[in-house]
């Protein structure tokens, strides 16, 4: 091909020096000649002269074509030519037709040449002669071995066919595998999208190389399209900072699972990192699975609280019953002593304090049980001022002189219905917390007010340092305390439970100018608080308790019928004029208090009933009693007894 182009150029530039063209053509391996349209030699190369062994005059430009043919024919180059002149004129005729042609011929010297003639655009033609003797010999050789070769060929082609078949089978297997891979990839992708979690992969540069579209379900304000982003861009500063140490751990080859809070603890997120190992065992990335577990964490916290409460309940229940009976006796005897004539003032004070302490002992005992289970509330008629007096008397002695305590009743003049024992205990707790918080001089204020017609509010504020951030967040959790060794962490929890149980609420906060504020709101229930006198059937098998309760009942204006067993009570129930039944739940004998009350009712006496008990709140009998009747936990004071009777009034 290249040869022809060169020849073409040579032929078109007629004015060029022949020698120059010739030397150019000499670089070509094949023999080459160019004749013009008059069949005169335009140019040829040295190889042309050598190949045909031509005399000088025949390779000189202008030499006629027929001369060269004649020379060669005579020399026998074309084999046996019968009539030389006829042969020459045939060749000349052929040449003048200027048809492109290709022939192979054997020369007299035994060599074989190919002759390829191509007409030139400008007239004349170029001929390229190639010595193909060797190729021809090889072909001959091949032909002579054809039998043997064809066997080999057959064998080979059979093998090829077999290989082809194997390849075809492999290809279809590959196709099938590819198909399955595509399907499995689609399934994996689908599974990953359906899984309610964010699933992703990070490379070693912390850039996302894969992510399903669920990041927003874990961190709502982030983009769903994060492939190509680095972890910090994708997750935001806060989340990135929190996962970084664990990500590093995964990059170091250790998978891990951890949880963290986001957005001021509004969300809890669980993340699992799995290192992605490359073929050489090196870590090339990490897979991440993260999910929002806020609800689970909340449920877990509630469960934890419940467990802690159950534990507290178990601890309390063993003690409660016997201990409360003892306290009831102490309170009763103190009440009796109070009424002795000509008592010196100091003795009066001592008796008052002992009584208050015994009542508080009962309350503390109860509190442990209270936070453990749904204690039933016993609503009674309460005057807030009386409540404040009681709390003041109980607490004043525990405050240092440097801390002042003020009670402010803003507008609660009416008698209200509430569980006095609980409320009293709540206020004591709040005041003691305020006292503990104040170091040095300070002031505590206990205020009460109604909020509209719906709420009755008690608020304890102090001038201490206020709640710490952690206490603001966790202060209501059971057992959360910052008073190492001294606090139980149950005070605010108890108040929280009480508020919840009453249908109210508790709020802990800090006052902008400094100091803490705890406010408890209860549904406002106003009552007349008048207790009309009546005849009470008192059923109690412990004589000391029966005696002191009888005194209390008489003091609040009732006449009393006493029974120390269910059987005796059933007999007394027939006495006309009985207005109330006040009975212990546990009675010696065949019937307990509850069964006895049922029997009395069956006998035709259906009057308001109050059950006293020292049983712990979770005791089934106490629960049944609380569901059906007013409940009075032991020990109790005369005021509490009066309040329960007032609460029974419609
Ligand atoms: P305890 O008093 O046994 O620690 P509480 O449930 O009553 O248990 O209180 C929990 C925590 O709340 C306290 O340990 C304290 O850190 C914080 N706290 C309660 N009241 C106040 C207050 N008035 N001022 C500052 N912190 C308080």
C-alpha cells in the first residue's frame, strides 16, 4: 500500500529529477517500475534491474516497454513462448488497456514473483514485483503435508469445538450467576431499604460509599443522599463527634456497638460498626448500622424504675406491718398523755415532738412502699393552714438558725380534699431538700394557692444554688441523688408518684435570680369538712391500738362500739344507730376485716366503712380494701382520722 502511494507521487511530479526519485524508490524492497501513457519507462528502482537482470539501457528512463518484454521473453523469463512478437504485442495491448491486474508467475530461474499493476491517474501505470518464492514453497510444503495436517486440524478443531462448547457452557453459567447476582443484589438492596435502620459503608477516608435512604429516620435534619460525603458533612458535628472514637476503633479492626444521645437527649441512637476487611486482611472501610432507639430507651428506663421500686417494696414490706402497729401504739399513747391535766410545758413539747416523730417514722416507712407500687390515696378533708402548722412543727427543729422558713397561704381558705399524709410528707421532703441545698444563710418559702378553679398548687422555693443541670434532668428518677451517702434519691420520686396518682403534676426548675423551685399541682377538690357525730363500730384485735383509736374517735365527737373479733363485730352490727365501721384488715379468728364487712353488709348494715391497716401497699388484701373503702394506713393521728371521716361526707 505504502509502495503505491510513493509511486503515485513519483509519477505525478514529472519535472522532478529522475535520479532523486530512483534513489527514493531504491529504499523499497520490492521491484518497481513506472511506465507512462506512451509505454516509455518513467522510472524504476535498482531492485527492478536486479530482479530481472536488465541491461542498463532498459532501465534508463524513456526505454520502451515492449523492448523490456521482448528482452525478458527471449531470455525465457516467461517460460516457453512460441511466438515472441505475438507475445510482446499481446503484453503491449494489455498494458495499453491500463486495467489493474495481479498475477503470479514462475520465472525461468525457478523463482516465483507476484506482479501487481495499477494504472496511474495521470496516465501510465506502476508495477510492483514481489519475490514470493518462499511463501509459495511453504504453501507447497503445506499442501504436501495436507493429509497429516488435516488429521491434526480435525483433531484441533474437535478440541476447539469442545472448548467452544465448554466456553458456551461457562458463558451461560456466568450469565445465570450474573442474573442471580443481580437478583440477589436487588434483594439485598431492597432488604437494606426495608430495614428500619440506617445502613451504610464508609471507606478509610471516612467517605460514604454506600447508604440506604434512612439516615433521616435516625438524624432527622440530615440529607438522605450522602454517598460521596464524608462522615462529618453527612452526620453533622454533634453526631460525628460522638461516633468518631468508635469509628476509629472499627478502622483499627474491632467491631463495636454503642449508644449515644442526640439533641439534648431528645433522641437516643444505637450504632453498630463492623470493620470491612480487604483481601489482605487490612481494614478497607467500615459498615454502619444505626437506629433510633428513643422509645426503647424510654421503655427501658421505665422498666428500670419499676424494678427499683419493686426492690424497695420488697425491702419495706417485711417491716411495714409490725412497725406501723408499734407506731400506732406510740402515737395513741402520746395522744393520751397530751390530754393529762396540769402537764408542764416542757412535757407537752416533748410529747408533741415524740408524736410527730412517730408519725414521721410511719410516713418514712410508707414512703418506701409508696414509691414501689400504686398506693391507693385516701382523700380526707384538709385545711391547708392546719397542714402547714403540722409540717412547721415537724420540721422547724431540723432547720439551722441561719435558714428561715416561711409558710404563705395566698388564697386557699376552703377545706380541700387530698391525701393529707402524702401531702405532708411531700412538703417535708421539699423543705428538707431546700435546707440541704442551702449552705450558710438562706430562706425557704412554702406557698400555696389555687390556680383558677382547677388546680391547688404547693410551691417550695429556696435561695440555694438551684438544681444542677443533671439534677434538673434526672431529679425525678428513683435513687438519683447528689448527696453521696446521705440521700436516698427517693424524695422527689415519691412526690412525683403522689402527684401522678392524684391526677396532678410536679415541676422542678431554677429561679432566674438563683435558687430552686419545686411546685406540685393537685386537682382542686373543695369540701365542707364538717364531721357530723355518729356511732362507730370499731373492730381491732390489738387492745392497745383499739384503746387509742377509741380515744381519738371520742375526741372527734363519735360514740364507739368496740369489737376485738369479726364474730363480736357481727353481733354488734345489729345495734341500731351504727353510722360507720372502722376496722383493721387483719383480724385474729376465722374472718379477716374485709370478709367481716361483707358479712355485716349481708346482715343488712350498709354504712360508710374505713379500713385501718399496717399492711404494705402491695399486699393484695390492702389493695382490695383500698379499692372498696376509705383506707387509713397505721400509724395515724387524730387529725388524720378526723380528715378521713370528713372525706367520707358527700
Ligand atoms: P435526695 O434528697 O435523697 O438526694 P431527692 O429525690 O429528694 O433525693 O432529690 C434528688 C436530687 O435533686 C438531690 O440529690 C439534689 O441534687 C437535687 N435537689 C432536690 N432539691 C433541690 C433543691 N432545693 N436545690 C438543689 N437541688 C435539689
